[in-house]
């Protein structure tokens, strides 16, 4: 975080030089989901070639503060040898 600071400007202004706590939570959520999905595939006998998970956080005003009311995960994965039924 020393090289990629976070703060108010990246949250509410148009400052693109850093990140903010919500983006850090989103990154952690996506990383955790990706690891869990990879382990589940391994346990089912399917090796993953690639997994890309992106998280979108919605920050809404609530009273005098803000809250995260939604995190949406979108994942794309390449899993050789698996069909849609097995994937589901």
C-alpha cells in the first residue's frame, strides 16, 4: 500500500492514482472465491487452466455514512475436460 496508496480521492473524486478500502475488500473477496473454486475443482478431479474473478462493489449512502450493500463476483475459468452439467 505504500506504492499504491488509498484514500478519499479515489473513493469520491476522480483520482485514479490509488485505491480505496472498498476496492481492497473486493480484491480480497475475488481472491478468496478464486482459491475456493480452484480447490473445489481439484477435489472433483478437474485441474483449472485459468480462473479470473472480478468483484464489483456497490457503496451506498446510509444516514451520515456509507455501507457496502452488494458485491457482485464475475468469474471466467478454463477447465479442460468439464462439461456444463459437471460445472453446474
